[in-house]
C-alpha cells in the first residue's frame, strides 16, 4: 500500500511539473534525480513514469529512457477543438442542475480572479493563485455537469500541455482581462440556467485562448513554457528554453 501511495503521489507531482512547465518537451526524466527530489525509491518512481507513459504525457525509448512527450501543432489544435466542445457540453448540462450554493462558489472564484488582477496586470507572484482559480473554475463546471466522462476526457486532453487550463499568457493584460470577463459571464449564465448561452461563451472562451496562443507562439516562442514541436519532429533543447521562459 505504501509503494502504491508513493507511486500515485510521484505520478501526480511529475504530471504537474510537466503541465506547469517545470519539465519541458523532450526533456529526459533522470530517475535518480527525480527519486531524490521526490524522496522515494526508484521502484515506485519507475511505476509512476510507466503510468504517465500510458496516459501519453511521457514517452519511453530504449536508448533514451523516459522523457517528456513532444506534441505537434496539429495535435495541439485538435486538443483545443475537442476541449472546447466538451466544456461547452459541461456548461449545457450544469445549467440544468446548478444550485444556489454552486452559483455562489463560481462567482467567488471569479471575484478571486478580480482581486488577483486588481494591480492592472497579472503579476508573476500572483500567477500560481490565478492558475489555480482558473483550474478550479473549469473543473467545478465539469463536476456540476454530472457526467464524469467529460472530466475524464478533458483530463486526458490536459496531457497536451499547451492545451491545458494551466497555461496562462500573463504578459498581455488586455487578453487576460477579456478571458477573465468570460468567467464572469459563464458564471452568470449558469446561475440563470441559460444553458446554451453558457455553452456558447465557454466554447468561444477556449477557442479564443487557442487563437491567441497560436498568434503569440508564432511571434514569441520563447515566451512559452510549452513549445509544440513542428509537424516534422525536431529536437528541442530543454536547457535553452528554461533560462528564457516567462509565461505559463
């Protein structure tokens, strides 16, 4: 049981490190280093890496070992498209059964985002809290849908890191403000049980995020923690990006 718990904890921590950009695409996952960092033996660590490889977040090659999987531009676009439809469906279902307490919680999350954006920018020190607010907002709506398959499938899509709800482009305040205004509008629509309106706003919310990320990636690829590989895979030097990353 202890080994199983260690494996689950290790898998969760490595997954978060990849999704948040601490570990970059193509980066080799050195087992000795990770075992020391997590304070576990190599046996549960290897089991954790094997689990992550089964979800598609980690890859394995006999001459390379485990490494963070790289994704193509088309894979990222496909993940965004499916995520937009699934989360729109979640809104449509959630609107039919949302309670006053649920509505209050979503509005509280939106208010927390307002507080974090109050300085007129998303300050680096506020980024983790804003990211958590964003994850909680989306996760709550999927839970309220009452359809666990939506959550399961979207969690799988989060394994395409740049399509994850953890990705926040914090340099452009106007973009973040527009995106956060969507949170308010979605929360109000759900509170009013406006199923189609909430679904439409959510679909546009995710589609806009995709379009903005594409535009910024073309202009400033160094600004991203997660840089998709080209359609013809090319080696990404993880060390060169680690020193320059600025966003999530």
